[in-house]
């Protein structure tokens, strides 16, 4: 009897040790999603920040494990599609994900092509966007992306980007700023993945007063060129985007029909007098604004083939300056009329010197391409097809 009791006690001790070791192992290897993204110790956040650092230093090596961590998170199951991220360097952060019903090759061609302006897929977010090589050492955006082999080496493209954004939905403020950019095309688990990294290079230009003309989904905006905000009581404000950085992961989804899953990690510090007024819900609202319009474009049955959009872009780019200016002047006049009739500005403001100011050629082409897109999708345009394309 004593022998049996001793054996049982020893077995119990060994079983306790075994269970304790097993529990420790499970805790050690628990998935990253078990920790809220809002915790700074979450490995997903750490992976995103490693990629931001990679973007900042062109001499650094790519941490492929960080990319894998983000891809696993984006494709993994989770309780919600949006989350607050921890504060980093006094910036406010948020995560948002969404699906778009489009094949991955077509997604790349429409959204990240050197032959199609970025405003085509971001009409409610971008007024214009120009990509430049980084000190002559970077590659330009491909005209057509080539599929990456399963064991292919990651394709890394670095550059800078000058962005002008549309008026904010609440304040009406719009900004212009420069970004340091990196695009990485990889192959993971039989799936193509594109990682898009951005980091603001300097404080933005001072925020200026703008208006959304009608429904935001109509993509009509008025840009006053005047410092301030359209929000009541804030017309005097001199606001800036002090800092911005983001990591966007786009990957093929295994679902049918063909789908691209996007997961975006974004941090912003913006306001005035050096104070950050950005909250996580503001960032998520902006990402939802972008995704809603992108999906409506890429999932539209009326969307022209990328080759047709690229041909239109090339044609506009080849026009003599006087013809481009004439088309843009007609667009500006139509914007002014809509701004007055919608009560956003008063008639005397149309006489101001900057009312019909002409921006650089690239910005003019982006504005005309947006009107072309409206016409192609069957949306109302501020100017007719004859003016935009020179045809009936």
C-alpha cells in the first residue's frame, strides 16, 4: 500500500511539472493576435515599425520575417476589421482592413502603375500625386508588374512622392507634403504580396481651406488656396501634418471570386501650435473613405481596361501646354460655379487672383484624368467629354 502511494505521489509531481512546461510553451508561442494591437509590445506593431525603419534607410536589409508577421495578421481571423494602434513618437495610430473583388495582377496595374495616376484609385483622398526616383538610385514604378515566381527574389522599389490631398470631411482643410516611399513585391505561401510603406519627410505645407462640393462620392472639390479651415470658428487656424507613416499590406486572398485583402497600419500627428488633435477614429474614417471609393471603382463593371486608361493618360500628357490649360480652365470655372451655387463661396471670391490659377502640368493632367474616370464610370462630370477627350 505504501509503495502504491509513493508511486502515485511521484507520478503526480511529474505530471504537474509536465503540465507547467506545456502551459509555458503555449504562452510563449501564442499567436500575435492574442495581444491587442493597442499594446506597444504586440509583435505585429513591432513588425510594422521595422518596415518603416527599412523605408527610412535605403542601406538596410529587408526583414522578411516582419513582412510574414504582418501578412499572417492581415489574413488571420480577428474580432474586427479596425483597431487602435499604440502611440509612437507622439503620433496617433489605427489599423483598418478591407477586401476588394479583383485579381491581384489587375489590382497592381490599376493602383501601382507608372502609366496610371494614383488619383484613379484614390479620387476622394488625393488631389494629385507624383512619384520621383530617389537621388537617381531608385526604379520608377513599373508600367506593368510581372508576376513573381514562387522562389523569386523580392522586388524592392524606392522613391519619393509629392501628394496633395482632398479637403477633410470635417474641417475642409487640405494639405500638401512629401513622402519617402518603398514598394515591396514578394511571394508567400503561394500568394503574391505587395507591401507599400510611406514616411513623411518634413512637416507639411500649411493647411488650406477647401470644400467638398455636394456628395463626397461625386469627387468634386474646391481648393481656395487660402490658409485656414472651412469649419466654423477655425477659419484662422494654421494647421499642419507634423508626421505621418504607414505600412499597407495587399495580398491575394484564397476566397472566390478573386479578392485582394488590404490591411493598413497608419500613424498621424496633425494639428496646430504643435498640438496633435488626431484621434484613432479620425484615421479610420479617412481609411474607410478611401476604401469605399477604391472598391466602387475597381469593382465597377464600367471600369475601362488598364491599357485604355494608360493610353488616355499618355494622350493628355502629350498635349501642348495651351490645350491643357484651356481644358483645366474650363474645369476650374465649372468648380467655381458649383461652389457658388452650393453656397460654399460667394460670387466675389471668384474674382480673386488665385481663383483660376494654373498648377504644374502634372497636377492638371491628374485633374483631367479624374474627370475622364467619372465619364467612364457613368458618373456626372463637371466638364463634358468633348472638353476632356476632344471627342463627342
